[in-house]
C-alpha cells in the first residue's frame, strides 16, 4: 500500500508540474463548476481468480475544471460510487465509496465541439459495506471478512465529447475507467487473495457552468514599453 501511495503522489506532482509549466504561455484561464450523473459497472480484480459477475449502480457528484488555455486543463471531481461483485446467487458483496479523481483534460476540436481525453490519479474512501450469503451450499473465508482497507489509491482514464451550449455553459458525455491500486483485502490479511483491486467503468452526463474568466498579469515594464 505504501508503494501505491508513493506512485499516486508522484502522478499528482507530475500532473501539477505539467500544468504549471504551461501557464507561461497562457493567454487567459477559465474556471468551470458543475455536476455529473451516470452509471458505473463494478468488479474486483481478484488473484486467485473467483467465479463472479459484475454489478452496476448509480454514480454521480460534483466537479470543478480549470482550463489554463483552450485545450489543456485540470479537473477535480467528488463522486459517489458503489463497488462489489455477485457470485451467481451464492454470495453478493457491495461497498460504497467517496472517490476524488484528479485528472489532466486535453480537448481536441474547434469552436463549440470538443473531443476529451482525461488521465490522472484518484483517491477513494470507504463509506460502508454490506454482504449477503444467499446460499449455504458453499462457504469461503472471505464471506465473513470485512473490507480491511478504508483508503484506496487508483488511476482514472476517460474519453468523451463536450459541447459548449453558450459562452458560459457546457454539456459533456464521458466514458470513464477507474483502476484501483489498493486492494480491499490486505495481502497478508485474513483471506487468500494476493490482489483484490476494485475496478469501475461506465459513463457520465456532465453539466458545467463557467464561474469566471481570468487574464494573466502583464508586467508593468513591458506595458510601459509598449505604450512608448
């Protein structure tokens, strides 16, 4: 878990450094705030493998987007997601998480229509969990084991389309994939799993409204030279 956290922090620093390095050539910047709602399909990457099926549920939350130029920016979301798996009528486990994806957003296109590419790290916090052993035919140790980690690291990737409705409003359709790096069970815990990383994939419809637009400060000496 410590190595995963270090890797995540490295990704955060690289993302912020890259964005900061671009601000030298910025003509202006915009801040957007909005909300997103959609569906996520969830599973868990288990090793050793088990026989199970995915579950799907609602996901949604709030977002803020900072664009430091026309085609590059950074986004932060606060989402509710629900993970878990279903073992075909024998056993089912669900858990709810508060997820914070931080990603660089690249936009490709002209005027009002843009293609989006998103990539970056995410942090998640366990909210609650529930399990249901439907059948007593089979029983495994992890059926009776609670989730052993409350804090998760991961990576986020996304593709989508964005359309600016007006100068200060936009709507997006985004596909999203979240890969957990931290397992729900410890490798040396009470289960036989070496890996138990949560995974989510699905999509959102996102509405955003421009909060404000700022322009970079002009050096006074340069301004005086231009006036002369």
